[in-house]
C-alpha cells in the first residue's frame, strides 16, 4: 500500500457500497 490516503478513501467508498 503505497498511497495510504488513496487506499483509505477507496476502502471507505467500498464500505459504503457494501452497506
């Protein structure tokens, strides 16, 4: 995971989709 900030954003978006 090089771009931590970007990865965090992506994970948050995926979480919202799965909710």
